[in-house]
C-alpha cells in the first residue's frame, strides 16, 4: 500500500498533528499574547485614569448570606478536618449556613455528621447512593440563601476564601465565581499530575483574565442561586455544567486567584486514571450543551481549543500514529515516526520504572500524559455503550498534614 493509493493519508497526518500541537503549544502562545495585550491595556487605563482596578473587598456588614455545600461519599478520613476548616473560615457565622450531604456512605461519614452540634451546620443523609448530582440538587433545594458556595470534603479553604468569592456578586452581571486550587501530593504526584496542573492553572488564569473562564474547579466556586439549574443523572462534570448554565442565562463567569483552596491529589496515576475515565464520560455527555453558545469571541476560542479539542486528542494521537505507519517509505515520516516511538517508550519506561524514577524531573510526565489520554478512550467506550454512572467512586487521597 502506498501513500499515492490513499491520497488522504498525508492530510490526516498533518491535520491531526497540527491540532495536537495547537492544543498544547500554539493555543497557549495565542492566549499569552492576548493576555499580555489585555494586561498592557489595563495598565494604560490605570495610568491614565488613576482608578483602582482591583476588586473591592466587601465589609463584613455588606457580606451576603451564603450556603456552603459539601457533598460527601465515604469521607470519614478527611471529614473531621473539613469540619474544623469550615468552622475556622473568616466569615460571619450568622451569615453562613453549611450543608453536608452524605450520599449513601458506607463508612462512618454519616456517624460523624450526626454527631455535629452546630446550629449553622446541617446534614442531609441519602440512604442509597444516587450520585453527586442528586447530592447537589438536594443541598441547593434546602439552601436558604441567594449565594451558593460549593466545595469538596477533601478540600481546605483559606480563611478568607469565601469572602474573596462573594465580593464579586456586588456586580449584578456576575453569575458564578471560580476560585483556584493548589494541589498537593506525594513524590509521584509532583512528577506527573503536579506538573500538568501547573500548566493547566496558567491557562485558566489567562482565560480568566480575558473573561473566558470555561469551568470551575468543583472544590471551590460560588453561584447565584437563581443560576442553579437542577442537574440530571447524566450530569457528571457538574463544575463545567453549572457555570455553563449561568453563562447561557446571560451572566458572567469570573475567576478570582485570591480565593484559594488546597486539595489533596490522588495518590497514584492509577487513581487519577479512574477519575479521568469518569470525567471523559461526563465530557462526552456534555457536548450537546456547547451547541447554541456564541463561539465568535474569546470564550468560543477557549471552549474549542481548551475543551473540545482536549476531549478528542486521544483520537487525534491515534490518527497521527496510524497515518504515519502508512508513510514510512519517506525519510521525513520515518523520522516523525521515530519521534512518536520515543515518546511512547518514554511513557512505557515511566510506567515500568515509576517507583525508581520519581527523583528525576519530568521522567514520569510521558507516562501521565499517555495514561490520561487512554482514560479518555476508556471513557468514550463507556459513553458509547451507556455504561456511564452518576455515582462517584472515591479515590485514595494523601494525608492533609504537614502543610
């Protein structure tokens, strides 16, 4: 079989390769240029008008009443620390209610919540696992305030995190506010997901500055209650769907890099793989929500470049590899094929020697990147065959001490 007999093969190769390189390298460069230009413009306006461009902090008398929502499934190991963290938040107690939802937990989660003796904290107990969507729906329905703040049981807020989030709601056009998460983990995490998360955090910060925040991190974000649309059983990636619904209602979604939370990452790439499979299923189910959104702006560029393309990168990688195999009779394509082989060997050695290579910088990154793309293929398979589940599977997490 020759390339001439299959004229589309070179086109498939170069289109797939361009989209991969665009998603990971060219789009961040475009984003950085736009971010830099925007920052220069902000600086110029500041210099010429001498106005304060920072978001104004709200005095405690002006703070709105909020409901902090924490869904939990088998979180007995981290729940006591989460409860202590909630009680230490620098927010007027009379203006904050907290709702924990135990989603059919089979460990001591329900017992811990039943033992609470705090008038500002209530617990909802779901007898059988129904899924995070149901836990969020029940908590949002029970909330008595106009601002909802979402968090996870294994996430610790900075003392002023809630104040930083809610100060944006003085602007009536703001529907959702996303905080930032600092992930911590063991030595394997620092060589894998930790590197990738730093890269992702930079992209999210630049998108946020350009008004193109795509999604929240489920560990820390706030929402106007009127923007909350009841979630359906198939809504797995709630931290993407909920802000997207707010944007569809005409509200702005903003980010605040000063609203900080700490989350403890999965203790291995295997655990992260399991989580990514679920996220992949949710991503493919959420694709129809993208339809109807205005794409001829920075948000549209970010949505296509940072979301939709990432969801199909696994297929693009397969397209590059298979089309390359059909063109090995040409020197250029042989060289490019060897580059791909080297990449997958890097990933393979990272997997086989992951316990011995943790001290070498970037040694495990190839392993992590291949793993998350394989996870998307697994998620796509489950999506095709209707094997998606609305319940979440808890992954093991590192301890919260030593911070």
